[in-house]
């Protein structure tokens, strides 16, 4: 079995024309074709597409002023000691 991978572009009618070299002339071959679209690099969703309001990160990044202060968490539960 020989695997050939290539990128191609369909024509105006939606056809892809392939000319694939075969190792054996005049041989009967099984051919499997998988068509998978090549996604453009810019398909990463924007923050707005993810549900964030426009400009949210630009407006809030670095906006914290003051000290972080952890509030009292309560008393720990007292458990029985293992023997």
C-alpha cells in the first residue's frame, strides 16, 4: 500500500482533478479519497464570538488596584484521630 497526500483546489464547478502516479502500470488498484477542507489560520474564535462583550479584556486587564485580601475561611472541621 502506498499513501499519497496532497493539497488541491476545486475548480469553478466544484470538481477536483487528480493525476496520481501509480507504482505499477496497467494494474488494478483500490483508491480511497478523503476530501477534507483546509481551514484558514484565522478560524480562532474572537472573544466576542465566545460571548464576551466587545473590549472587555482591553478595559479590565490591569485594572485591579489595591491588595488582594483573603477573607476568613472559617474553622476547620475537627475529626476523630486514627489509632
